[in-house]
C-alpha cells in the first residue's frame, strides 16, 4: 500500500514537472487566471479533485492493480 501511494505521488510529480517544463507560458497563464478566480470556485475544484483522486486510488487498490513493483 505504501509503495503504491509513493509511486502514485512520484507519478504526479513527474507529470506536473513535465507540464511546467514543456509549457511554462501556459502554466503561468493558468496560475494568473487562478489568482483572479473566486475562492469558493478554487475550494470546490480542489475538493472535487481530491475526491476523484481518492476514488481512483481506492478502486485501483480494490481491483488489484499492480502498477509499481
């Protein structure tokens, strides 16, 4: 379980790092638009993202997905 969570966190960091490396201008524009967004929209978006991530991780573990060795 710990190996799966650490592997998932590692994949998240790889993907996020690649986005900043490949599209720095677009990422800056997205951050700027987030600064202008209402706090409630950011809170709900973050909450929905966290719930979706938890569900994906939970279902992956329940069905026995073995991504990381």
